[in-house]
């Protein structure tokens, strides 16, 4: 980018001229080469645009009282995916983030297997739905599940994440502090605010080796495990949980997807049924072939 020193004899220039674009910022006038914007219109990009458009329309249709509620939520409880909220996010930001998360979760297909302590659940879990809220939830999402008898929060330990080039993945979770052979009694997948929670796994761009900078740690959403209810018999003595998702994301939706042997960072998120989300950790590792 070339900067113009000493000004222009034609005054302040702005816009495209030939193969150059003239503009200015707080540092003064500058000129750069014109580049045709990239707009591949991939399936994933079209879905993102559609989700955002619906969220914006829904926000503008709300009452002033509802918007004020989201503003208060944004200043207090809102936890954005990137950044720390110190009042810099608006009610519009919070609403759109929650609404987009719910819409995205609804659009994804699921083929999920859940095991506890290495054994398949005696009764498969039932899966709930995600809910649009015209008003903000009373509490932010908690990065824990509730212990069955005391309702104390139990933190997760991410033991392992395996991601395959076709988009399938598996996640091994441990319950922090669980005593071998005893474990915890859990109350479904609920946080300590009694909101059912689901798990979401996101994947970064691929790197040739470990320890490199990731341009986008949250580039690909691999899938959601919807809020679940377990049978009473499966709640006792839980130490580890394994979640396997066979078709959470359609790799063909993306322009590119990490190839076998590339190093990526996979992050695990807790999501409540209303779209609230919080990261509980992640791991760097190699993408494997099917």
C-alpha cells in the first residue's frame, strides 16, 4: 500500500481510478491496488448470510422493552465467542450471536453415539431442541454440569479429540476430581442454572506443524450434541463420557477443509438451548484419514 506524501494537486482523492483505489484514514491519504473481492458463494457462506439476515430482521421486529432487556444482558451476562465482554457489545450483538447459534444448531444433521465409563448407555439419551428467545435468558451459560444430589458444579477435563478428514469426530471427556470406581451421579446434561447443555466442537485452519499461529481457531463447526436427558440408571458413578458424531458437518459445504496430516486446534464448547456458549478447552492435534 502506497501512502501519498504532500497531498494531491487535485484535492482529496477517493474511489477507484484505473487499477488503484484512493482513500484516507487517520494517517492521511493513501492509495492501494484494486483487488476484485473474493465471493465464492459456498454453501457454508450462504448459510451464514441467511442466519445473519434472519437474526437482524428478528431484532428489528422486537419491542423497545425487549431490546432494552438484551442491552442489559449484553452489559452483564453476555459471553462472546471471541473477546471479553466489558460493555463493548450491544444488545444487538448479543441477540444476533444467540439467534445465529440456535439457527446453526438446528441446521446441522446428527448421528451421535454417547457412552459413559466406556460402556454404551443402557437407554439411549433423548435429544431436545434449541429454542429462540425474544427475551434474554436469566443467566449466562455455566461451564459445568450439576451433580445429582448436591447440585454442585462438576468441571470437565478434555482427554482427547479425534477429527477425521470427512468431518466425523469423537470427544473424550473426564469429570474433574472423579474418584476411580466411584465417579459422580449426574443430573442429565444441565448446568447449575438448570439449563440443559449440549456440546459443540469447532476446528481451526490447518497448519503444517504444531505450535504455529492459527488464522482462525473457530473456522469450522464440526457439530453439536443437542441437550440430552439420560435414563436414571445411567446417571450414577460417571467418570468419563465419550461422544462420537458421525455426520455433524458436511465437508462439501466448505471451500477447503484440513487434509490428512495437517495440524489443527479443536475447541470444545458448552451451548445452552437458547444459544449461550462458553469454551471449556481444546487440544492441538493431527487430522487423520477415514
